[in-house]
C-alpha cells in the first residue's frame, strides 16, 4: 500500500490538538488534497475574487506565518525525525503524510525539498504581483544546558536554507529565522540572521523547550529589541509538532517578559486552542482558555505597541470558536496580522466551509467559489476565506492583510 492509499484509508487525523475521527463530518472537503496547478479563469475572474482584493494593496500583502518544509533530500540541511516514518509511531506517521500531501510533495521521493518550494512558487503565481509569503525556519529543540536535542525535535529547518530560498526568489518570499535562546551562540546566530535579511524570529516554545519567562532569555530579548526584530511565537496548546511537549511554556502570560524588554511579540494563532494556568493568580491559578489570557494581555494598555497576533489557523474547526470575538474586536484589528500556517490549509478536513456558513460567518453563495479555490490553491483559499468572513456585517479590516510595514517599517 503506497502513502496515498494509506491517506485515503486512514480515518485518523490529529493535528493542531484536534482529534478527528471520520472525515465525513466535512463532506465538501474529502481528505486528499488534489494538488491541482494553476487557477481556472472562472475562479480568477469570479466576482468574489474581485471582492477579495477590493481595497487591498497587493504590494503590502505578506503572509506572516508559513512554514518552509524539507526532509533533507536535497542540499537544504533540513531534517525530520525518523519516528515520523515509523508505523510504531502511528500519530506522527499520519501527521507527516498529511503534511506532505498538504504541500503536494507526497509523490516526490528524493525531491521533497525542491518540490515543496516549486509548489509554493506555483501557489504564489495565483496572487497579484507584489504579494509575498514569510517562510519560517525552525531550530532544534534544546535541553537546559543549551545543547541541541534531536531526540526531542520533530524537525529542523536551518536558517541558512531559508535565507537561500528567499535569495533565489526575492520577488515572492521573505523569511523568519529560528534561534533557540539557550544556545551558547544564540546572540551571534541572531546577528548573522539579521545580516542575511531575516524579517522576524520564530519560536514554538512547547516543542522547542523554551521558557519565554526565563531570565536566561533576557539578553536575547534585548538583542531582538535592538534590531526591532519581531518575535512570532506560538501560544496555547501545541499538538501539531512533537517535541519537548512542555505545554506550560505556551502560556501567553509568559510573554510579558519579552514585551517588558522592548520586543514586539506576535502571538501565533491568537492562542486560540487549549488552556493555560492563570499565572496572575499565583500557584493556585486554575486553567482557563489560553485565548482568554491572550485577550487579557491585549487589553492591558502597556502592551499596545508591543503585543500583536497572527490569525493563522483560526478558521480550523478546533479554533474557529474565537472568530466571533476576533471579528467583533475591531479595536484589535490594527494589531492582527494575516498568516496562513501553510501547508495546513492544504489539509482539507481541518477547515469546513460549510460549518463556517452554518455559523453565519460566510455567505452561502461563497461556498462553491471557496471550495473550488481550495482545490487549486489552498494558499489563496486561506486568504480569500478570511477576507470574506463577517460577523454582523463586520469583517477583518484591510490592515490585517497589509502586513508588510510591520516587518519592514516597525509598524502597521
């Protein structure tokens, strides 16, 4: 049985903390990304496509959260944990298959790294000239002594490779570095990343083994602030990426330390999944929704110029419950940045257009357009979907999608 057949016959998907048994809950999606290329004229010229781009300057559109994926079969230096290739670890095995299918590289043995970048180029051709995508590197998990730990790492995507991909495609790609702050060479690595044009820093604390509230991060925070390099960091529960799995490191309240030292912090996914302990109540603080702690931080006046968030993945079925608040809080919109979390939009069961229509966030006539768009270009589908979302007639403002100035000019 080949990998495509395995995907078709598998009834298990656990990604982003979402346990999915029986993808038939989403009959409009199926389970396999068809990986079609190009954009048919009826979609490119559809009236809703005109609506999607109305009032938006494509040259200011940067997808602020997209993963560069590789397995090291080229000269990338990328690495994926061998556990993900073993049926003795069925969850990680299935996750990897879905990731590869989402990026349309499941049928590219020996050329996964090359094919992933080629697919991204093809998808970006569906966007107007000027639009770009920020590709995220990913450092190893490290132990308390600052040593890299392959055993506790799900994958590794080197900064040097991300910089090289962007240098080869400067019209469409930008990149964010990933550096574990416990590394003995962390500050030197940061200087190198800045010199190579990194636009941000990417952390996934629970998987990488980073305590954002640890004093040992202070020197790194001061260096980020000096370079005005924003920190894009996951908050809330993490299950999509295996690693050290220290879930408490994803507590949004732990990010105050970075902001107090002058760092612009971007909370990935608006901390829209899971629970964390309310540290403001001390050791007796009970677990509360991570999103509620994020909202508390957003409403603290002292963080207005330091705290931001990306809306990547918030349309997934396990996160979409926060959409009512995100759409209604128009006072937050200048601090929200659009991101796709690519390749996840290519995992079809994660987002149900039908359910979003049923909740009143989408007009019913948008469903055929969006489903057709997803079949050909999941990246553009994610962008269009968020542009069309509305609550009581209010959608995300244009500033949520025009993110370039946040990375280039230090503001939105």
